C-alpha cells in the first residue's frame, strides 16, 4: 500500500517537473529583425513646396547683366520638378560579399512626368486710387511699438518722392519655383571593408576562433584623393590589413592635426579599455552595439556560462533536493534571484538621461512616449535595441524624432556600460526603456 | 500510518504549489522596465563632409561651398553642432558605400552627411547627399538634385532644411528670405529703404530707393508679395509690392490712413488698421474685390492685428482698457477677450505659424522685451530684452523669432545702431543677423516655393 503510493507521488512529481521545466520556463522574447528608424520619403512638393513644374523655357544662360541671385532664380524656374517614385525605404543592406563601389552604383535618375501645375495664386493688383488726404483727427496714444499707434509723421527726406514709384535701385528677386530636380538616392551598399569592432569588446576565446581585426589593422585614410579626407577602396583595405608596416608608413605621413587627434583617440581607447577591465573582470563576447541585430548566438554564451537556471535552482531549493554537485550554483542562483534594486535602476536612469538629447521645440500636443526594447550584453552594453512598434512612428514626425533621439541615447557609447550588477544579469539582460518627454516639454 | 502518508502528501503538494508560485513570478521579474523622463538639450554633433567632385574642379569648389552653407545653417539653429571633419582621421566614405560607423562613434558623431557634386554635360550641377544615423547605423535620408550651377546656394539651404526636418521632426526655415527696413544717415534725416535678403544674409538687395519713408513689411503666404507701410504725399498708406513684376501700388478703394498690414493665412485678404473719423480700428481688406469690413468698434486704438494660422482668430493690441494690452477675438470681430495679464504694456502680437504661441513686445521698468505666451495668455516667457527690442517675426516653423534691437543714441549722428537678431524659443540661442546697414522691422518669408 505505501510503496505504490510513494511511486505514484513520485511519478506525479516527475510529471509536474517536466511540465514546469518544459512549458513554464521563462523564455525571452526573440528580438525581431526590425530596424527602428525608417527612411522618410518626402515628395518634392513637400520638400520644396513646389507648386508646379517650371514653364517650358529654353535653358539658355541668363543675360550677364542680371545679378547672381536673379540669375540663379531665373535658371531655377527653367527646371522641371521631377519626382521619382520610390519604393518604401529599406534598411541598410549588408551584403556578406560586397561589391566594390562603382560610379554606376547610383541608379540613373528616372524622370517621371511632371505633376500637373496647380493654379497659380494671382498676385494682388490693387489699382491706385487718387489719394484723398484725410488728416487724422484723433490723437493716438503713444505706444512703445511703431504699430501700436498711428504711424509717426514722415521725417524730412532727401528728395521728394513721387506718389507712385516703381523704380528701384536693384532689380527685385524673381520667384524661383523649383530649385532643382529632386530624386531619392538608392540605398548605399555595404562598404567593402570589414566593420571594425570597438577595442574593448574583444573576448580572448572568440579571438582565437575568429580573430577580430586589430585597431591597427583598421582601414586608415589613404593619401588625399578628396581634398580633406581620403577615400578607401576595398582592395586597398585588404592589402592594408595584410601589411601593417605599410599602414604605419602611411600614418607617419599624416598631417599634424591628424596625429593629435589620433592621440586623443588612443587615449579614449585606453580609458575605455581600462574602465571595461576594472568593471568587468570577465567580459563576455561583445559584438558592437547596434540597433539592427546583434549576434545573438554570442550573447547566449553568457547564459551558457552562467550557473543553472534560476528556475532549476528555485525548484531544487523548494523541494530540498538540490544535487550535490551544485551547491555553488545554488548559492549564485540565490543572488541572481534578487531583483534589481531601485538605486540600481536610478543609476541607469541617470546614465541614460545624460545621453538623451531630446530635439527641443517638439510639439507636445501628442503622446510622445517611446518604448525601446533593449537586449543587453553581460558587460552592461546594449547588444541590440529597437523601438517598439507604434502607429505614430510613421504618422508623426515629432514622435519619430523623439524615438530616434531615445534610440541614440541607448546606443551612445559614452553612456556605456550601464551600472548594473553583473550577478543580476538574468534580470536585466532584456529591459524596456520608456522615454517620456512630457515633463521636459511641460505639457 | 495513513495519517502520516497523508501529511507527507500534503507537504509535497504544498511544495509543488509553492514552486508554481515562484516560477509564475519569474517571467514578469525578468522584464526590467525603466522610465526616462528627463534628458538634456544639447546641439547634436554632426559631421558634414565636403562634397567631392565627380566631374571637374569647379564642381569640387562648389561642393565645399555647399557643405559650408549647410553647416552654417544647421549651426545657427542652435540644434546642431557641426564638427570640423578635417582633424578627424576617419576615412571619407564613398557615397555608394556604408560609412565606418564605429570610427565615427569614437568621435561622438551622431549624424553624418556626405555627398557628391557632379558637373553634368549640359552645364548643370548634380548634387547628391546621404544622411546617416551613426549610432543606429541607419540611412535617414538620401537625395539627388539636378540644378543650374548658379543655384547651388539655394540647394544647400534645401538640403539643410531636409536634414533639419529629418532629425528634429520639424520643418526647416533655411530656404527663406527676410525683408526688412534698411536705415542709414543721421537720426534727424534717416533714410529708410525696403530691402530683402536670404535668411543667412546672402543675396542682399534694396527694393526701394529711400525717397519715401517705409515701414513694417509683411510677406504674403506665397512669399511673392510684400505689404508695407509707405508715406506718400505725407500720408501713410499700405502698399503692396510684387516681387515678380515689381509692381508697387497702394490699396485700391481706400483713402484713409492705413497701416499695420498683415496677410490672412489664405493670402486673399489683408488685415489693417485704419483711421476713420479719428478713430483707429481694425479692418479686413479683400484683395480681389477691394472691399473692407470693420472688425472692432471701440473708441480705443486697435492695431497690430495678426491672424491665427487657421484664420479663425485674430490677436491685436488695444488701449481700450486704459493701457496697451493684448486681445484675441474671433475672425468676425466677436468674442473679444484680453489675454495679457502681467505688469507693463504689451504690443505687436504675432501669432506663431504653429498656432501654439503668440509673440509680443513688452515694456516694463524702462526695458523692452520680446516674449511669447499661449493664445489664452498663460505661459508668458520673455526671450530677449534691451534698450529697445521690437518687431517680432516668426520663422516659418515657429521655432525662431526675428526682431531688431536698437542701442541708445548718443547724439544725432552717433550711437543708436539698430540690428537684427534671432532667438529661439528657449531664449538661449540669440544670434545677430548681419546686415550691410542698420536694420529694423524684419519680416520672415514662408518657405520658398
């Protein structure tokens, strides 16, 4: 009687365990591959307030007697406004094997038929009427502003003016309807260079498997092809990576300001490296913080390296049958189960507030509250962040500006790493940051 | 025996239930939420790389000039901090490839603009640019313009407007013009001319010769007409000058003194102050049929009327209550209510293009102030002050106010300089708008068509 009962209980307990571990185990919601800010496609009319295509005048050069401004505007009137229908904006494409850039990468501007010309607003032509001088019979009160009272009497002028004067010293500016043809550019291609990783985000084990490019191996400006900053070509970049000596020689030829700035950069690198080493004695794999999609598999290593899951430890403690090999893990799990304290949350809040540069002057007439979902690395830097979907994102320019400023605050490396306890990583490995500018806007 | 088993069973069931409670609480606890309600207001660091030429030296020079104009526009707004790209040892990306975002992040660049100019075979100029969000590694904007080569400056303003709008969410105001009164000569024989220029002071031109005193220019919504006050035959009359045809005519059908003109939002009417039988009231003037309609009927002086953007309300100043104060009425003249409640005298209300604020001039304690308040009179804020600051005019996006500031005059020939200034709604970003001569009574055009 007693034995079957115990077996039955154990069997039921096992079923409950399986159900708990298999069904109710907390899972983090996967981060959709969403790009938060989308490209705004504006029409030419919206951009230039262009009422109509210009009159079909020959594109002949303007008479040399015309002043530069009038000439420019007259020329502008000869242009047609062309709106190239564009597909919805796409996020930046990153091709694994990018093609070297070619001038033909930009699609030729397709000229769409000009939009119909809206009726031009007729300029008022009030006809002059013989002026009947009616002297003001009322003494108007003095006012601090010219318009506040009747206009002051005319001061003596050098020469008496005719009643109606059209002559003027300089020809007036002519209306320029459309400044130019406007086209949306095609999406840029992945640069044919490997994206460098921040120096403080390297992991020795990962380095052995897939060596990350050293900072010295990063592409450097080539001898000035453009006047100020050199442009890099893909093949040259590869050769530079293989030949660091050549790169050093190139660096020696840099002008003095660049050398100064390099020293600043190096100092920043060193500071960041030291800070990281002090705060995170055992850094995890860190891909670059990006709003797009971080390397999730790498981040999951943190979970694998961590002790047994909190659920398992909790259950083991509850039933008092923790495995003998896991006392340390159970102790660690007891710490992990602690919630992030309010002081720790406040510390992170203060960090982010320092980097949230809200565009001033936003209209506060709507709900501008923005939620950003952040996946964190174990070292306190964001691995991926995205604006949670909102219908206002594409409907309100103010909302989108707010959302993008919030995203920049989250991704700003100057505010990383967040001051959160490493032992509570499971509590903040995914967080939701809610940005509400209502208080700042005073609405 | 049975009781012992039952007690054990109860203990185990209790343990399982407790485990369930603990497990059920875990998922909620894992989702940390932090509310951020404060931030900073600082200029956004942005790098605008020189637009290299893809078709000749001339285009290269123009490309540098274009970037200079864009950077100056954005910097003057106070919302951007253009970084000089020359000391940055970061390679300039090609327009067709992604920039090296990590490098730009190291120098705290949050936005990056790069572009290209190409001299086309037909003599025109092709200008392309892209705007990048460096932290999000996203392209925010990418456009190409084909324009006559002499039009590059305006294209630079158009690009600056596009960048401004994309990042701030507000319309820009760089492709606009400013009309004002240019003053010269001693104070006893001041010559005043109507002048016009781009919002950055470029392309300056005089529209009148200075034979007549002119005051208070106001742009039409189409920005092709200017209504202004002009003394002709010693009588102040409102004139309208067309910038296209150069026609300059007084309002037809009105023989009385008219002044303080301003266009209705639809551009089909003017609202003016008119002195009839010694009483100054506010009238509307239909530009098509030349009819007028009286809106105020009190014995006080009602002037400086300004329409709300939707055309349904009118702000004006009046001394009907004993001192100069601001009032708002419906467009038909009904429902007049006073909105200024502070000490001092209020004048020249100008309704913001956004509709959310009214700018005004205030005198108190011997000082002049430029301020703003909500249409109901609440939220009064003073943005600028001085010996004499007057004539507020809104930028078309309602974020910046243009006004003039006059210094005290030492004598007839010395001192008393009058200059134009802009100030944003924070009151922190005040900039002088340099003009060739003394300047007063500014007016800001809408965005150019």
